[in-house]
């Protein structure tokens, strides 16, 4: 099931036997409790707050106590998800008091607007009017001409990079945020999304039908935009979600990986059920060591394929930095999910062995390994914080914390 991560294997540390049982304190629902503990290692405070800060926000406050540089998104939250009850099913970035660290963007157009759509003018009322009538690129034409012209202080490679970045913004703008002008001669509006959003995406918790290609196309546009925001240094902190905890979709379509057909999804028919009982999430609850679990493995493989898509966007030629390494290699990225094998009847099974992976953070952590850590997530997370030069720790101050030094480089 980890096959899609193979090409990134030397840049990831995959952690097995990570225990999140302490996050089931409330016993509300292991999907919800486990999701609340992802990157916080704390049980939730009710249905709208986490039990404490997430590691990205602890690092942000430690290194930028006075805020990030002007023009940056303080915390960028985005994702493709359809299970909406209880916020921490899909939000994974939290302030010290447990409140969400930013507004969740679930549509590509909204994510684009959040990152690239704000143009500052002295007159804010006219700024809004101008913003509705112009491309975001119109505000930087003068700077573009200077930095790519004969008087530019940049070398030829940097000039090319500036031009490439602006071309890519234009491409995403046309894909995600084009508007026709009054005469009808402007660029055509992209077709309306086939993906449900808002309340209709989670009708009474009973799930919705989803064509696989519709799901992955929407996610990949979100991934492209989020990666571009990082590449252009518009965002340094936040989270991106592919499917929510306890996601309820009835997925249908051929699943192909690297030209090889892995499986034919048809959840409702294969479950011979309707509503929530026909959703892909039920495969986790039906896990059995004595069976092939073919559908479950195919779904997990697909999820890893989409996680890998986003990570690879930060490891390509557009993500190379001055030290010869990619953004993926130089930065800290953490990957997790809400539960293990899904058996609600045994919390030790459901919240032990939760999938985790981290990147090397410019040589701070080992990579290229699959490691059995045999530790609580709170100790793993606090070791990460310590390695990122952050004082203090997550969780109760009276708790005896144990450093997981074997994950350090």
C-alpha cells in the first residue's frame, strides 16, 4: 500500500507503531478523536476545538513571534473533504487555545483567492473594486518588467524563474479564477466543479457518490495551488487535507497507477449497501487479518498516490533551493491519518499503529527508513519540536516526556 511513496522513500521517514490511544479520552468516536490528535497528540475539547496547538503553529510562534513577513498567509489551510461533522475531522492546524488557526479553503478558487487574490492599496474600498476587475498579475507588471529587463540585478537563471512563476500564476488563474468581462470577450470561466461543497457534501452523514477522476482532479488542482504558494514563499505554515476522518464516499471508477490497473472501485455495489453502509470507509471497519482486504488496500494505495502527488510537487525542478536541495528536503512536512485498522470495538487496535511520516527538515531527521518507534505520538511530536529549536512541549507539563532520539539524524 506504500508503493506510491517509493520514489520519495529516500526523503521520508515512515514511522510505525505510533500510539494515539491517549487521544481517545472522551471516547466520542475514534475517527474524530484520532483526527483531533493528529499533530496535537491531545484529545479534543468538544466538537469545535482541539485539545491544544498543532506542531506547525508551535513552530510558527517560536520562530516568528512578531508575525510573518508582509504579504504572506499566516496559516494556509486547504483540502478536499466531504465528511463535515466536527471540525477536527478535516482541520489539522490549531492555535494554543485549540481554536482553528485559519479559515479552511475547500474550493480551488477560494484557495487561489486566499493566496494570490489580495492586492493592497491605500484606499481599501477602491482596492476591492479594482480587484474584481483585474488579474492579480496586473498589480506586478511594473516589477516584472524591471526584474526581467536589462537593468535587472538578477542573473539570467533568476530572470527565467520570475517569468516561469508568473506564467504559472496565469495558468492557475485561468484554471481556477477566470472571469468573463462584460463584453463576453474575456477568458472563459472554467466549467463548474462537479464536486459537492458545503452542507450538500455531507447529507446527514449518509455519504455521497463520487467518480474517482472527479475526486482526484479536484484534489490535484488544490495541491498544485498549495504547492505554488509554498514555492513562491507566500505560505510557510498550515495543513492540507485529502479526505476527512471517517470520510463517507461511495467511490466508483477504475484505479490506475503508473499505467497498471490496481482495482475497479464500486463501493456501493461491492458492499451491496446504500447510504453510509455503502461507503469506502466501511472497508476499514471490515478489516480482517485472515482475508485479502482487497478493496481496503486499493483505497489506501489510492490515498498514498494522492499524498505522493502533493509531496512530489515540492520536490520537482520548480522547488530547488540555493543549497541544491528541494523544498521537500529542506522543510518539515508531517503526514498522518486518524486511525489504524478501524475496529471500534478495540481502541488499542484503532488508535495504535497510526500511520505517520516526516521529511528530513534539512538534515534534522533520518530519512530513507521505515522505523518501528513503539512510542506515543506526543513524544514523537515533542522530539520534532526540540529538533526544530522550539522550547517547551505539547501536552501536560507534569507528564514525563521521553525523547525519541532514534528519529534524529
